């Protein structure tokens, strides 16, 4: 008889809690300023500015986290 396999438990804490606790604009603004301040020693480093249009809406945490990760990658790539 094969050994019994324990039931799968849900995986937790794979996503950063910060992303779920803050709004997406605040997260992106903080990340953009963090990147530009880290590059300030270079005279050719880019600046960061974010313009928000429309009414802010609350997103489900999983969607907000995915948008945050995609946006961070898009902002980091050109730097």
C-alpha cells in the first residue's frame, strides 16, 4: 500500500503585506522616488513624476499586487 500523502495546505505570506495595506498610487510614488534617490549620484539619472487622473478606486489585493509588480518592472527597466 502506498504511503498516505498529507492534504495540501494553503500557502500564505507569498505576497508583500505592504501592497495590500497602501493604495497603488502611494506604493508606486514611493517606489519611483526610492529609485531616483538611489541614482542621484549619477548626473544623468532620470527623475520621477506621477500624475493621477480620475477618482481613486479600491482594488482587490491580488489585482493591486499584480499591477504594482508589473508597474515596478516597467519603471525599473529604463533606469
